[in-house]
C-alpha cells in the first residue's frame, strides 16, 4: 500500500496554485526592479501572466483535459 493516497485535484486546488504562481512572479519582479507593482514586465513575466489567466468565456478545464492527478 502506498504511503500517500491519490486524490483528484479540484478547480480550487488549481486556482490556489495559480495564485501562488502569480505571487511568486510578483516577488521576482520586485526583486528585479525594486517595485512589485509598477514597471514593465519582461518577456518571460508577460508569458507567465498570459498563460496563467484564462480568457473570459473559455471553458475550464479546456475540452479534452481533466485536472491532473497528484503524486
């Protein structure tokens, strides 16, 4: 028997993970520029923001995808 129990991740798990990703991006941007809010995002930071935020009206998860299993 495994020492962990597999579980399905939920939309709440996914949203929490996205929030942590964006908080980390903010911290990295602040370390690079000295200001977490203002200033231009570099190309990688822009990519992270665009990938992390779904477009309005897009179904979630996208068709053909399910929430990943952890473990």
